[in-house]
C-alpha cells in the first residue's frame, strides 16, 4: 500500500450548491453525498472559476484563469500543462472516467487511461458511451428525447427513454467501479470521475422521477423589478429564456430555448423535480464508488473531492441554464473527505475558489506548487480548520464577464461596457437589486474595479505566462524593478546561452 495519499475527484456537471440534503436542502434525497458531508469537510461558499463547462474545467485543471489560458468558453485548452502533470511525473497513476470536457475532446491530457463520455451522445471513434450504445443496438437517447415534438414544452425534462442500464451516469459509475477494482494500491493513484448530469436534458430514469413526483420543492426566485436593472447582455439572455422565438440562432433542443413566459408554477416545479431526480441518480453511483474504494482497502488513504463545474439558474431570475454570474451558477458544492475521516462533519463557510484545488493536492502529495498556478494551497486550512489564510475574494471569468465576489458584495465587470452589476449581498443575498448605477455605491464600485484591474494584471504579468511557465520576477531592465527599489537580493535564474 502506497504511503502517499490517493486522490479521487467526483465531479458532476451543472449542480447547484443547494442540492445536498445534509447541507440543508430538505427537498433532496442524497444519502451518499450526505455521507461525504458527515465524513468530510464541506465548503459552503465555494465558487467555480467560470460559468460554462469547458472554461470552468480548463481553469480547474490548468490552475490558471481564463485570461492566462484563453479558454473563456468552448475553447481549446488540452495543450496547456496542468497540475495533474506534476502528479503523473511524481509516479501517480492517473485515470479519467466520463466527462473531462477538454478541447480537443480526444486529447489524453495527463491521464494514463481514459473512458470517454461527454454531454450528448457523440458518435465518434473515441466516445466510449456512444460505442457502448451502438454495440448494444440502442438508439441515441437524446435524439429520442428531443425530437418527439413536445420537448421544449416539457422544459427539457422527461424520463430517460431507454432501459436504466443504458443511462449515461450509470455507465460512468459502473466503469469507475471497474477501474477501482483493477487498481494496484502499491502505486498512488489519481482518479477523475466525471458524471454528465444533472446537466440538461433533465432526464433521470423513471424511478428517480417517481421519487420526487409529489415532493415539495423550492419555488424559483423571481422579482418584478430585476429585469429593468440588468445590463443589456443579461437582459438579452433573460429575453431568450422568456421568449426564445425572438431568436433565430439557437438549437431546438437547448434548455436555453425553453419559453418561460407561458410556463405555470407546476410546470417549473416539474422541471426542478427532474433535475433533482438526476442528482439522486448520480448519488446512487457515488455510493457504488465509495463501496468499491472501501472493498479495495483504499478509502482510508484517499482524499476524495466531490464538486461540480458550475450550477444552474433553474428558473431563478427568470432564467434556466448558466453563462451569467448569478450565485446559482457560481456557488457550487465542494466537499473533501480526508484520509481516516479527519475533521469529519466540519463546515467551512469562508470563501473558497476551485483555482486552489491543484496547489492543495500538490501539497497533500508532498510536491511543490508551481509558480505558473494562479491559486494557492489550502491544505493547512483543510486539514487543521485554520481559515485565517482564506482569501477574501473569489473570481470567475466567462464570455466577456469577470466577477469579483467578497463575503459581503459582488461586482460583475462587462468588458468594454459602461454598465455592469453590483450587489450588496449582505442586504440582498438573492441579487434582486442591481446597484451598479446607485450614487450611494459608486465609491465601493470604483474600489472593487481598481482591485479587479490589479488582480488581472498581476496574474497575467507575474504568474502565468502564455507558454505555461511563470515569470520569476520583473525583468531586469524594468525601471522600477522591485528588487532594486527594495534592496532585496534578486533570485538566481538561468541565463540563456
């Protein structure tokens, strides 16, 4: 048995933070996520680094924000060095089952072995789930769901149309268990398990639909005035969700193409119940993974991270889907289970950014963090409970938007525009009132804008360079070289021939 810790990352897609029963979501059935909460450390104010799938995952694994990788949306990023390469170079066996969502999709990245599965059924030579369906003579379930004529009227929610054994998240959970069973525990391992749900289509197997059929669920949070206070891009997305017929460039199956203006409260509750059912279906697979680790004798020497790439508005703010910097999108579940159940059941309510996961894992493995990484290790905070080093700012970048959030307020900068978003979260946690134009808040907004500018430039110039190698210090020829001004000795660096 290796003395170095193993790592298992279980990542869902598009799961909101308020969907785990043990963390207060009484409408949920999540016994295995609850187990991780009971046996682990939960970070209730954890935030992703981008509001869409690919960009969020690029930031997670490269350890770099979008302004350093160029992956703001559905951009290529697999060519970047990741912190996973450090683990691989240090002797870790690295495996990925399911959704990683890098571009290009078939790049092995830093994984020794892969089982591929992405959002929709992709009939490509490398997609293992689509090949599994083809080998078993099954039709594309997403085609069956979305081309039956009434898909959008159902808010992109319906029971999975094939036998449960063909459900994509069951396929991923089964393959993850098989991978664990074959592990050689004398070699430390890193296992990524990427579930496709609860990303739309909201289509769990029938028994999970039945589980939530008569359950009371939270109503979407909508105010009458927020539409008029949002920036034009925000309003455009709301208009698209309210009445997509005014737009001509959206695929007919997209959840963002659901017309909300004619949906009743019961129809929105039905949509939410299907979304929650899909989370419970994934929860069942998580139970199988935990049992396999236990049977293998690896559970107590493994750091498990359960998280998601971003959330879903689910009708809040009169929107479905993601892309914008609402709390429903950026605040995601994040639970660490430490070896031997250390700090079991504890909750950390300070801000936490997914950009810090890579440096945290490297320190846990006894490796040095790399200067190209934008984040910092939270290993001591995780293992001791000392949150004094917790950052008082988290950041999120996506599609011309940059969010800076503190514990009390939030600024969303719209690149090149005179407008934006500012919320006093202490007074308005639901973000119902945009105060960006409020005269009483201009001083605070200017302060946050200045901080945001310094953050972007410091990260870009002093942390991550385009080639993935960090600049060790300001260039010698700079007229305000900080080492000259301070009198500190300049670090040695290798001179080019």
